[in-house]
């Protein structure tokens, strides 16, 4: 017990209640089995003894809520609406222009939407705390997100052209033609930034309230799982509605499988990043990008002498399920892996307590 006290003395001295110590111990890998070695039934019971053993600071602490519930601010609400608004304006501009101005509108709209999305991810429920940000991880995850969205826009047409031996023209910004573009799913994903922020906010608020009222880590984990499932299903429902709306307004295929798989992947990756598990999110995004990139490269590599076998997996999958099968498989598998990871990590007290340590 003395070794444990010495190792976590600062955590115990700063804690305002035993639950904060329990969350910190859990973040450092202390489990109920570890607590049993100290003759305690669980981590929370061990935290209560540590809280009682370590003297508090001499100065009295102000009466503050150790688990503040985040509030809704007009700033982050407007920022989450901005990517969808700029995306809609860009699509409208593409429908009203032709030739060189059309290209300028496309480039300007893509740049503005990407910049607004990056800004929205720095404020509000979708923003990670400064203590958990890693520049190279954040930059890599952002680049992977841009690739995945770009593949939704142009990937199916590029894959069809690669399998056919090339295209006779450049992307025309229309759903039909050489290298067809899919603007409806991309616009729906841009609009889904707002529901994603609300779902993340509801998850955080619900988790903080249950954390304040829990008397043990097992109780909190049991109460947190329905919150995670509810936020995830609520977002998928909102994204499905946006896909229906955008497909009907733009009179384009909504690409439901790949858009829903990508939306689920992006939401789970952001939730894990916000709650101090950024490396798992970056790994899943990178894996999805690698699979999609391989799907475009292998058919071209298969045209080299003696390398026809390289294109067989992509050709077989595309012939059976269409071009949408590749992004759906890549993003769906990555989203499933992140969902299983989230059910174990985002239901821990350490993921929602202020003392939760990053991975």
C-alpha cells in the first residue's frame, strides 16, 4: 500500500473525491484484480482508502463541482453548421456555373469546407483537450479524413476507370460522364457535422452525470454503454435522413452503404480522439485509407507483365458487388474495429473524468 501511495501521491493529493482517484487509477491500468491484492473488492474501494490515507492540502478547497457538465454555446453550434452551409453553397455554385468558373468554384468550395471543418473540430464537443493533442497524429488523421471524403466524391469513378484501362476525360463535376462525382453523399457528410457534435455533447453530458452519481466503476460502465450506443444510433439515423434529403434534392444516388460506413468511422474516431484515445482512431483511419489506395493501385499494377494476379481481388469484388463494395468494406471494417474498441474504452470512468490520462 505504501508503494501505491507513493506512486499516485500527486493524484490523491489533487483529488476532490474518491471517484476521481478511481478514474485515475483505472487510467493507469489498475484493475479490480490489482485491488484484490490490497484486500479490496474493487478499484473504487481501494480509491476510498487512498483518499483517506493521503492528507489534503492545508488550504481549503473551494466548493466546486469536480465533474463540470459542458454547456451549449452558440459559438460551437454555429461552427458545426458552417461546413454544411459552405458545402451546400459549393454544390449550388457547381450547378449554376460552367467551364473555367466551375473549376474555381469547386476549388474554392473544397478549400472553404475543409477549413471550416478543421475549425469546427477545434471548438465544442468535437474538440480534444490541449493536453491530449499530438500534432503529427492530428495532422495524419486530418489528412486521412480528407482522403476518405475525396474517395467518396471521386473514388468510384476512378476505380471504374482503373479497371477499364483508363478514362477519356477529367472529372466533370457531374454524376454521369468520365470520372463521375458523387456530391450528394459528400454534402450529407458535411451537413452531419452538426448532429455529430450534438451526439458527442449528449454523450459527454450523460457520462458526466452518471459518473457523479456512481458508487463504483462497474456501475458506471454499465450505465455508460447505453449512452454510447444511443449516441451512435442517433447519429446514424440523422446521417440517413441527410442522405435521403441530399439525394432527393440533387437527384443523385445517395451512396448509402459507403456514406454510412464512413460516417460511422469518422464519428467513432472523433469520439475516441476527444476522450484521450487518439492513436486507435488514427490507426483505423490510416487502415481504411490504405485499403482504398490499394484498390486504386492494384488494377493499374496488374497491367504490368506477369502481374495480372494483383488485380484479381479488386476485380472479383467489384464484379460481385460493384465499385461501392471497396469503400464500404474498408470503412465498415475500420468502424467495426473502432466500435468494439470504444465499447471497452469509452465506458471507463477515466475516459470522462478530468483526470483521465491519454493513451
